[in-house]
């Protein structure tokens, strides 16, 4: 029964990979290369693909509902970088 509840939640919400991407973004990383290694080892993604998926998530209302603090923080960072260009 518990597994069915998770599947129902995923049908209308974020998938496991999307939730994992947001969880990784909530973590702090100690130095250069640590985050990229975590992306490869934990998510089995290249950093380029990870950032493509993350950028798409920032515009997804489901991601905002799931983790508004992280999504809003990342949106501010993205907007600042765009404005600096």
C-alpha cells in the first residue's frame, strides 16, 4: 500500500530523479569538483545534463511546490547571472 501512495504522488508530482536533483542542490559542497563528483556518482548523470535538467526544473511549478526555498534561491542566482551578461 505504501508503494502505491508513492506512485500516486509521483504521477502528479516530481519523479525520483527530479527530487534527487533538488536534494543535491540543497546540500553544501566543500570544494571544487566535489559537486560534480556527487552528480556523477549519485545520479549517474554528466554535469552538463544535470544542469540542463536543473534549469528546466526551475521553471516547473511542481518543483516550486516541492521545494520553494531551493527553487526560489536558484531562480535568483540564475536571474542575477543573466543580468550580468
